[in-house]
């Protein structure tokens, strides 16, 4: 694909997102399907003086692993992966699948066993990231499978993906710096807040964010970005939320997920499709039944659901909550092999209150200084 937006993307990821400098060790991960973007990022990283490790996967290997691995193999963790995560300065990841449903029929217990075994690596990654020792970013490469999930042609999906990242702009880095400034105003406000209360149809949930830190997501971890998030006080979550869109995890879809919380812990969970999988993931380990993240979507260039959490959780006027591991930089201490974001649309009848004050209605913030459509 000869598209100037790919060069813009590579420059943005290497210079703006992970801020590579001479001598940095950076890994570039991704499926071979994302080769055009991987090549350009490799070129851009070398020009910045970084030492580059490319870790390229082949389609089908993951399916073979879950089909063939014995119990001991499911729980085995590569010492090389452990070493790499403890030493690299930056990581750039590309997501691209030939088949987004390839793991649909895998036994949830096998998925849970492998994820639980890799929890220490995830913890090391998150801890180093929180300490500023590991910069990372992940992004979606427009591919046929994801375009089909989004019910678009590949060309339409390419335009959607690149548009969500403002890569049609003359200088996307300048654009994202402006977005960062707007989101920081919202972040600063929320960092003075003690409690969040969210109300919508089939949803009434509140949680404490006292002494927790809100993070401005402005394209330096996920890309495209557009959210502000925190980690709720673990035992404070009360109420219930019915998620608007199918929640996707490992290619498995859970429809109409409705989750009730008591003293922070999931007390009940139902779904019209995938309920068994939902409950299996919630029961994965001690931390998988608590919320690790709560966030507001602020990217109003993303307007529609695409079955891809990277974009869906950023939809301007939505909130998302993640079951499982929290991000240490927020102050959340929950640990789990699970981190599953689920989205609630507030654009039609939703309200968000901060310490009892209405701050968003129908997906639009009351304060015009905050990000707006």
C-alpha cells in the first residue's frame, strides 16, 4: 500500500508516541499482515538512532497453540519474553488479523490458564510503564477481517482508521498536541473529584476516585487515542451497568452484558449471548471480578461501533469500564490476568455526575473547555 498516511503514522508513533531517542531499545510487534506499517516504523526508528527488534507473528500460530498445547505448555512463560519486557525502552505494536473469530471455539478455561500464567509479565510491563521506564503504543492496521467486523469495505475502513488518528491532517503530531491540551483541562478537573456517578437506561453505577489519578490519553499509548481514565477505588463500586455494544475478548462476543457490583466485586453478570464466557473470564482469578479502569471516550472523530475495542472505547460520548487489572499509575492496585474493556453509550439519555455535579449529558460535556464534538 503506497499511502502517505503510513509515513505520517510511522513518524507519529516513533517521534510522538514513544519518543524514541538514540540508543533506545525498541521492539516492533505485529502480524505479517501489517508489513507496510512495520517497514515504515522500522525505517523511522533507525533514523532516530534506536536499536530495533522486530517480532513478527504468522497467522494461525495462536490457534495451533490453543489446539495443541498441553496443560504444562499453556502455563509455560518464555524466559526470553520475561527478559525482553524487563529491558526494552519502548514497544510499538500493530494489530492485524486474517480472522478475528479464530479463537471463538477455544475452551475459555484454556484461554484463562494461559492469561493467568502470563500475569507476572503483564505486571512487569505495567509497573515499568507506570514508572516511566517503558514507553509503548499499540495501533490497528486496517485489514479485511477488521473491515468486515466493522461492516465496511477495506477502503472505507482504511479511511475510518486513518481518520480516527487525524492522519489526513497536514501535521498529525501538531493536531494531537492540541487534543492533548484540551483533554488535560478535563483531566485536571477530574483529579479534584472524589466520586463519579453514571446514569442511563439500565445503568446506575457509582464509584470512588478519591486520591486516584486520572490519565490523559492523547496518542502516546493507544493510537488512535482519545480518552481520560483512572482506576476506581477497588471496593467502592456499587450499582449496575448494561453495556451498549457487544464486548469482544479473544475474538469472542458477549452481547447485552449486564453486570452488578457490590462492595467493588461483581455480584451478578448476565448476557443474551456469551454469558458462560463472560462468567468464566470474571472467575479467572482473584482480581478479575473487580474494576481496574473507568474512562470517558473523547474522540469525536470515532462515531460508530466497529467491534474493535481500540476504537469503540474512544467513541466521543461513551464511557468504558474494564474488568481485571488496573494501571498502577492511577493508584489502582488490582492485579489480574484479565483486562477487558466494555463500552456504555451515553449519547442518548446518559448523564455523568462528578461529586453530585452534572458534567456530561447525552455525550456532551457541560464545560466547553473540555473536548467536544
